[in-house]
């Protein structure tokens, strides 16, 4: 996400990305070339569980917030792949 987006939602290391179908906690990468107000999610990254927990498609609206705990790989997702 962009530096401004990260600052606006008070995110540093990990973020909770959520919608009406679920939520996922992911590590944050701050990239000055990202557009403000946009996040990129690695939907096929093993162990992150984006499709299983969030069911988001490109262009879907999501909510971004700081995570209470550091992001870790989802062991249940890894086992089911």
C-alpha cells in the first residue's frame, strides 16, 4: 500500500483486510508507487488464505486496519492445498 494509505489507517507491520465475507491478517509492504487508497493482495500466495478467508476479487471494496498481532501463515490453509 502507499505510504499515505498506511498512515491514514495507522498500519505499520501487519494489517487486517476485511469485507462482508471475512478477514485476513497480512504483512504490510509500503510502496511509494502504489495508488493512495488501494491495496494489492497476493490471492494465490500459499499459506495466506486470501481466497478462503476474504473471497475478494480485483476491484472489490475492503476495509483496512491495523492488526493486533503480527501476520503469520495460516496453517489450516497450507494443509488444505
